[in-house]
């Protein structure tokens, strides 16, 4: 009786390839899930904590916007609006860009900010608002200029006492007095401005004021307050551009 030849063995290469395909697919999928869809993003951005990533991007956008288009705004003011407005615009742009860059760096580090960083972050809305109103002082009488100077003196005095740990019971009255002086300055400046610049300046002031309210209500590092600060900075820069453009038209 003839013997039946056994069937040829399967190719080990094909078996190995077919068995390794699912494992390779799973490895790629796991790497994609671990990167949270940020495979093409820069390494420093992928390394940020997920909670700090949107705040860092928002404040970084504010810093870059005030640094690059803001520089063009300073040159535009120097060419079409005189030295005083150019210097005031430069102070606005430099202050806003620096504060947003410092905040973005603090969020990117992820650690608890130091005492100086906390002090600067607490007084950032007042500094942003003060520098936002500075370019419009030359278009009104001396009353708003004096109120703006008094608000700066109160803000600096409050910051100095806070850094020294003195007169803690005077912090809230000084904050309230500074806010009232800034509000009075806005009320005195707004009627003298053209309608487009006035509307944009009031929108910027509203964003900066609401950022303080958001910070006081949440008492956490939420993105809403940071987004309002950036919107206030952008609105202030646009208000200056509208003021210069309207005056030259």
C-alpha cells in the first residue's frame, strides 16, 4: 500500500509576518494614544501638563501679538502721531508683551510660581489697564492725566506694601481706590475719542475688568481670566490704531 506523503510545512516567514502585524498595529496605536494626538507638535509643548497647555498657548499668543504687530503699531504711531503717542504706545506694547510672556513661562514651567511672580500676576490687570489708557491721555484735559498718575501711585504703593508684608488691612481699600480712579479716567477719556476707538477701548477695559472678576470668583488658574487679559491687550492695541487712523483721515 503506497504511503501518502505528509503535507508540506507552512512557511514560518508567512506565519511570523501574519502574527506580528496585529502587534505592530497595536504598538502604533498605543504610541498615538500616548501622544494625545500631538505627535507633530513641538517637544516643549507635548511636555506641558494638559491643564496648563491652553493657558500657555493663550498667553504666548498675547505676548507674540503685542511684540510683533505691536512693534509695527509703535512705528506707525511714530510716523503719523508724534513722539508722545509713540512713547506711550511703546510702553503699552512692552508692558503687555512682557506680562504675557512671563505668565506663559510660569505656566510652561508647571511649578508653583514664586512670590515675585505671584505679586506680578496679582497686579497684572491694573498694569495692563493703566498702560492701555496712557496713549489716550494727550487727547483730553489734564484731569484724566492727573487721575491716571494717582492710580499708578496707588498701584505701586499697594504692590510695595504687599511685597513688604505691611498694612495688609489696607490692600482692599487701595485696590478699590485704584479701580475707581481708573474707571473715572476711562469715563473722562471716552467722550473725547472717536467712536471706533472709544468702542474698542471700552471693550478692552471691560475684558480687563472681567478678568479680575473671574480671578476673584474662581480663585483657581482657569483659562477664562487669561483669555480675557489677552483680549483686553488686543483690544487696547486696536484702539490705539483706530485712534491714529481716525485722526489722520
